[in-house]
């Protein structure tokens, strides 16, 4: 059994050629959680009720990796062409996991996902290194709310409300789209019936939120940093795209935050017809949440 233990994520110059070839092969395949090949336990090991041995060991529902010197491994590990992550307690990660500011998905057997992934009504795109890049609803399922995979409970709740509102407005404008759909997968009847979650915008929103809460926010500008377009140009990330940034302050919960979003967008669009303040005008979204003095703050970036 070939094993490569690395201190940082494999695929950033530390992986072997064989591992890279395995990753490239996996990336070409659409991965679903129900794949039979993902249902086995790590490296086909069985539960051990005796002294731990080098390799995979199981205790209860958790799996661990013991190094050759019988020390508990923590961090990334690559074995048998798969990549795994062991947390600070040495427990093998399953499901969604944030590592060093990036989000990854680990199947039930612990293997890190590579390539496209479909879970329930969400479709997720990952980088070559396995980090989450974007998420959206599965096409032709009606749009609306879906799990972003990377948001906490409050942020996900606001994300759900925004997606459901966008879905409602989309089908109000196109009432026959769903009824006219004949099952042809080459057609997409719900193309704009929700927001595509963009991890780059999430990171930008997190940075902007921290700066706004610390230094203030006025006229869509943060002192010393400027507008959201100024910031995106400095990264750079799609610097010429049309964006709308909403800084939502001092909320009791996500429901109040949603009401404030609608005051800033839907009400203005309905009264003045300014499309740049319409949810349905934008395709992608990133957001972040913070807390201060018992209140919740959100920063939302929508991109055309």
C-alpha cells in the first residue's frame, strides 16, 4: 500500500505524479454521493478491537490513521490514490469540511471529492485541488433554495430566502416556463431561478464585512478601500462585471436581514424600475456574516 503523507494539501507541488494522474482521471467523472464505489471503508480496512496498528484504525464510528511510528496522524494524507483529511483529534473527515479557509467535501468513506458533485438538489464545482469553487441548484428542478455547503445556519437561512424570492420573481416574469418544459435536458427552464454561489465572492464579502465593521461604510464605500468594484479590481476578479453590494447592519436574525435586503432592492426596483436593484438581474452571489453587540451583520455581493 503506497502512502504519501503531506503537511499541506496534496496537489500544490507536493503530490506524486501518480496521485496527480489519479486526480485528473477522477475530475473527468461526475461524482454522486450514492456511487457504489464510494461506499466502502477507507482502504478496505476492518474495525480493530485490539492494539492500534499502522494504517487505518477504527474506534466506534470514527476512523484514524496511525503512522509507522504509532503516532496519530493529523492533517492531509494520500493513500491508494485517494486523499483524506484527519482533523485536530485525528478523526477522518466526512461531509463538508473547512480547511485553511477552503471548503472540501469528503465522501462517507473519507475520500475527498474531485470533479462535479450532486447532492440532493445542489450541484457543486471543485478546483483541481478539491476546493469548492461554486454551487447552484440542479438544472430543471425548479430553482430556489439549495444548500451552499459552506454557510453557517444563519447565513444559509438568508441565502435560502434570497433564492426563493428570486425564484418567485423569475416565474412571475416567465409563468409558462415550467409548464412548457418537455423534459428535454438540452433546455433549461429555470436558468435564472436562483443564485449561483461563488466562493470568490464569499471571500470578498468576508473581507469587506470585516473592514466595514471595523472602519465604517458610507455611500457604498469602505474608507481606504473604496467600492466593491474597486476591491474586485485589486484582487483582481471580474473587475468589469456589474455588481451590487449590500451591507446589512444590526439585525436580530436572518429574517430581519432579508426584510432589509428587500427594502434596498425589491422596493426600489418596484418604485423606480432600476434593474440594477433587482434580484433577478444578478446571477452569482457571495455573502458573509458577523456579530457585534449581540446583533448580526451581513455583507452580500451580487454579480451580473
